[in-house]
């Protein structure tokens, strides 16, 4: 029997990049062009006359109530992708968000960057956030959007095991920067938004420049007017539906 020194080392050397690729490969969908091309449902593409309005990173008692009031004034309902660790700290705010007709969805338990594979931790954290939302609101969430939009294979599996559909976005306001203004957020969304799109905004500055949520809030009236003047209806993802039959942005149907 010949032992071949070095073979285990070579195998390991091949295995490590393979595991890393399997872990991070799906995160290529972070690139808007990639997901629009390959997976329109992951990009949140829905019926052509509807826009899904979504907010990430709450609930935040410093800012989320202002969004709820403004959305009431504008007559719009949205989907809020929340962090479980803040759901359990601010359950009354989460209940109030649901009471006002908005949809709650899962952003994660914490807001981590998933550079190392941790599928068991991913599964536990997503399931824990689903349980927290169910305990606070009394119903199961439907959607999952990973922190930073980085959809690793572990996060994808965690979402599917928890019965959630992963969804990212097709337009964003770049509203997390210190330079963001209501005009810049509105213009940035308008640059990428098409009928059937999903808009990503943030109702908290916890993970962004202090106070940047004010730019987002200030952008909402104009942004919503833009959509309505274009004949588009806004609402939460639960009202968004799938892309129209025959929708073709690319060759691969979305899972
Ligand atoms: Zn986030």
C-alpha cells in the first residue's frame, strides 16, 4: 500500500476553496444586475403596476414611530425587515407596526457579516427571529432579507427551513450615508425603479451614519408621489405577487 504524502494536504487545499465558494457563491446575487438577470423573484420583481416598499434594520424607537406616522399620512403600507434582538427589546413598537397594517419580516437576529460558514448558527438565528415575531405579533412572517443583502448558502437554507422566501431589492436609496439627503434618496431610488420593483430603505440609523434616517423620511412624500404619478401602486411584499407570466430578464427561473 503506498501512502502518498501530501495528498491529504492537497485534498484539504482543494476543499477549503470549494467550501468557501459554496458558502459565499450565492452572495453574488448581492449585485443587482446578477439577480435581475438570474433571479427576478429574489430581486423582488412583481406585477408591473405595483411597487413593494421595504424598510430594514428596525424596530428603532428613535425613528420607526416617525415612519409609521408619515406612512399613515401618505396612506401607504410597507414591509419592515426587523432584527430579532430589537424585536424582543421593543415588542410594543413591533405590535404597533403590525396594528397599523404593515408587514413584519425577518432581517436576522443580529446584523452580522457572514464571512465564515455557520449554517447551524444561521438556522438558529433565523428560526429564533421567526419565533420572536410570532410571539409578539401572533402570525408567521413570510420573507427573509439577510443583513447587507449577503445571501450565503447557509442563510438561504436557514430561510427555506423556516418557511421564509428570501428577497432582496431592485432599487435602493443609498440612505445609510452621512451625505444622504431627501433629494438624493429620492433620485437614487428613481434611477433604478421600474414598475414591479422592490425598494430598499432603512427606518433606523443603528448601522449607518447618525441621523441619516431623516433623509429617508424626508424622501418619502416625493418618492411616493413619483410612483403614483407614474400610475404605480405601493404596498408591502405580501401584496406584491410574482413577476408576470412570461417575464424574461434572464434564462434561469427563480427558485
Ligand atoms: Zn440591514
